[in-house]
C-alpha cells in the first residue's frame, strides 16, 4: 500500500466535471474573424511582423519571439490582416492584437514545411524547435515551454513531473487530452526526457479521472520509466508546488523554481502539443478548451483556433442561457471574469465557464470573526486572516514579512471565508504593489 | 467587489476570483449556534420553570437593544448579539431579578464588544464579561440559588423585583453541587449532574444536552472541537490526580466535568470564534490552559466555580498564543516544513 498522495489543507469545491468529462473533443469551425494578441504568454510579448493588408496562411508567423523568455505567435487561420490595434485581452486589460479576416474559401492547409526529426537533434536544437513553434504551458500560466527544457548549468534535474491533476471545477481539457491522446502525451514525455537528460517521469492525475489514468497506464512505452499516480481529489492539487510536494516530498523554497529541487513540471496538454510539433511541424495555433457551466446551453470540449472570440465559441455551443450572469476564462477558482465577449481565446485559455446568478450572487461582507478556516484551507500554510487584516489597514510592508511572497493566489482562503472577505483579491493587489516598490527601488 | 456590464440583453458580472464560494456565511454560523441552544433553553425551562425563559429573554433583550442602539444598522441580523444574550442568560441563577439580567446583556454587548469596534474586534467573550460585571456588581443576587417551588409554573425567587430594591427572598435557598462540594465536601450524584436535576445556573445543569448540542456544532465545523476536547482532557486528568490523592476532599473527574458551568463554558464560551485562537495548535494550548485554571480555581480559589474567570484569563492570552503558534509557510524550512507546521 503506497502513501496517500495528497497535501495538507486545500478545499473541496463542487467539481461539476460530469457536464463535459465524457464529451469527446470536436473541432470548432473557423469563425469570420481571428484576433491574436501579441501577449499570450509569461515573459516578453512577441514582436509584430505583419502589416494591415498582408495575406497570411494558417501557421504563418505574425509575431517574433522577443528574447529567450518569449515565443512567436502564429496565424491560426488563413486570411488577411485587417487591422492592428488595441483589443480586449482576456486578462481584463487591452492589448495590442492582430485582427485577421478569415478566408472562407481557404482549405486551411499550411505552407509546406520540414518536420524536424527530434531523435537527431541536440538538446539545444530541440529547445529552439519548441520555441519556434510557440509552445507554452497550456495549464493556464502560459510559461514558455522551451525555457523549462534548458535548466541552468548549476541545477540537477532528476524528475519530470507531468501535470494531469486538473483540479479546477468544470474543466475537462486535460482530462480529454489524456483520454483521447495518451500516445501524444507519452511522445511529449519522451522528447522532454531526452532533452533534459532525465530518466524518470511521474504523471499525477486526480483519482476522479479513472479513464485517463487507465488510458495513460495502458500506453506507457516499454522503454520509458513513466509511472502514473492517482492523486487525492482536492483543490489546488494541480499547482506546481503541491504536485512536487505530493509526488517527490520536496518543497520549492520561496522565490525559487521547481528546477531548484530537481523537478520540471509540464502539463499534459503542453506535452501533447510538443508531440504535435514533431509529428506535424505545425506550431501552437489551436488548443483544447472546455466550454461549460450551468449558464451554457451545450457544454462541450472543443479544439478552438487560438484567437477565436468568446462570442463565437459560446455561439457554437448553443449560446448562453437567460440566467447566465458571468463568463469566466479558466476555472472558476482562479479564472478571470470577462467584461467583454469580444476577447479572444488565447494559448493559456483552459476553459470558458458560464456561471449563473446562483453561483455569482453578490454576498455581504462581514468583519473577520477569526474562525481560522482560512488557515485550515491555505495549502502553503500562511495566515490569510492576519494578512487580510494587514491589507485592510494598508500595512503592505508587514504583509511581506508575513510571507506574502509564498501566496500562490489559489483562492482557497476567499472560498472558505464565511465573512466573504475578498482575501485573495487583496493579496493580488498587495503582491502587485510589492512588485512596483521593488522596481522603484531598483 | 462586483461590477456589471451590459451586452445586448445580457448583464455580465465582473468579479474577482474565486467565483465559487463555500456555502457557510458568518450569519449562518451564528444562527446555527443560536439554533443549537434551543434544546439547552428547553432543558433550563424544564428544570426551572418560566423563570428560565424570563431571565434568558431579559438578558437577550439587553444585548439586542444595546446592539441595535450603538452598532451599525443591520448588525442584529448577523446573530452574534443574540448568542451573547442567550449565553449570558444561561449562566444566570434562576431567581435573578430580570432588570439585572437585562443590565448584564447590555453591559456584555456595550463594554464587551462594541467598545472594541464591534463584531470580530473584541478580546473577551462578551457574555462572560457581562456575567463577570454582574458578579462584581450584584454578588448577592448572583449567588442566591432558590430551591424548587411547589409548582412548575411558579417563579423561582424574585424575578420581578423593582430595580435597585433589595429582593424579597422568602423562598428557601439551596446550594449548588459545587458549593456543597467546596464548603461541605458533599459530592452530588453524577447521574443527576448529567441530566441536570440539580441546583445551579439556568443552562449549566443539563450536561448531556449541552454535550450533544455542542457535538452537533463541532460536526458542522461551527466550533473548533480541539478546544472542548482539550478542556475536558485537562480537567479530567488534573481532577483525576487530585481525586486519587484524597477522594474524600476532592471531587471525582466525572463530577468535575459535569458540575458548574464547565460544559457550557467548554462547548459554547471558550469556542467563541472571535475570542479563541485561530491556529489549531493554539486551540489546544488555549483549551489546556482553561482546564488547568478551572481546576486550580475550584480547588484552591475562594470561589466554588472558576470556569468564567479561567476563560476570560485565557481570552486575554489569545493574541500571544496566536503569535506563538503561527504556521510555518510552505518551503520555508527544508522539505518537511509543511508537515511539521501544526497538529
């Protein structure tokens, strides 16, 4: 009997995954217009390569990587560049974006290309091929994948951790990828192990996805050391820090990366994407998105071209119900609610969830009653109650002394708070303020 | 923190994550505590007649009216003032004049809670602070335990005494089990203690009822079970030690657990969310501290009962307990920091 694979604390929000867990992925038709923001990943935004009026084919580069921690952006459809300008970004801001009018008559066949054969490539060449394909982490954070493939000289990586936890309610994106494309996941693992020079990979999957565990287990290649581990169903099981702790017993010190404790974490969908790069030569121009929630007529798992507007995706899923009151990008625990349905699906969009008034009912906020539930929920062992009191008093420097930097903004504290204090929102603001102060000091 | 934007006929809300919320709210917790006290009030009425209802109502009225008068509008709805009033009423002797109960409720809310800034800000349990005030201001009324009258419907003592007159005590008084034990070394049968068929404060006698109601709250996670458990453990162990030294002078552990205000104090007073520690390690320390103080005061103090002072003393230490038992953040110490962090 192996140890219980779980971390301490965390919360159990209702999962609601049955809406789409069994729905096979299908392809959404091309909308009339595609909008591609140049900032779709962590790191520097891409540099613009096209002008209005330019004709692009599916897979053409429209933005170039600006430095090492950056990736290019590719056209997800054939068409004509209509306009370049500010457009609503799913993070709530406005961002520079390329609008492409989709060519309705194009067969959407990419230009002829050479498919790189990864076996012959040196690690450096694999890293460059992955960067050229614009691959980023598809689990939500959108960190450029190739950066994780090239650890600095002074760190020794011994384990590749594959994240198939998918702990956010409603989302079944990774679930469907694992069930439908397990071979691609293993292919991606093979490329990563080879490039990192690591022999061991562990796939962590929450136990509420037995079909995904089964699919992955039955397809493990004989020559790879890959184990599939069922994890306790608990939010935020899919956070890097939690996953590393659960699967290796190691803790990532604050301000450090998983590499520093010998682990590289990669999401299953990102691995399948790496596999696609070396199978088809196509860059990252489409992704699996769960479109779900009680406010949506036909919850689905879709392959969506990057840049499709939420409006078009929702329309393809039958539209919103009358009682829909909030549209969230990503899962409901950490996602951002959208003011504008013109914002596009970007590389990091794991899901679109339409909530109803029942979920998003405004609640009154009460003073902190020191019940301690947030302490029992915090997966990184902070004291959100005290941090919240400091935040309300504007004592931001003291919050940093109280380990604010360790907070991952998972939202567990806000979720359990009976007084409805917007704890994680206050912490996000305080973290942004700390960042600004640091930059001003430098 | 929400905003709406209109898209066609559709109103979209903009809110910060998380977009889901656990069902419990502060008023829901508070009103559940009030609800769980109904059987305790019923038991008090069963044993002490209409006096019980009158005294509890008077204390609650004092608490609610003070909250209504001085707290921000709408704060009555959160239920916390009702808890204070009911709990104070349950700690009063059945024969106490109603105006005294009313003053106690008003003092508990006014000086126990509102002067600190209202809900969540107070250091001491407001109900116990109200009782401590009454104990100091009206010692005679607070220590008069009238005996059972001829009929259930008859008032116990001079409930209706006019304010600031000396109550006309013509009823026969009886001693509480703790008083009997302390001053006459006469233990009361533990069975009667458990079901509450003894003299004492209104809501403190029916030990079993309080235990069951408190357990309900613990199961629903409306109180931290570590606090009553640690109080019971420390009281049982300490009084067990004393009992084994001299079983004629000292009460048995079961007597210690079911006599006086211990049950009500451990289940309802010490577990007040606002005035108990936020950390679980802190809860253990807090509970053990109360248990030890209770036995020390009962055994060596001048008063027969010490639960109230034990809890108030430990309330004062809560900020220090919180400070000393902060959890250790993830990643701050080697690989086992998280697991060592707390019990």
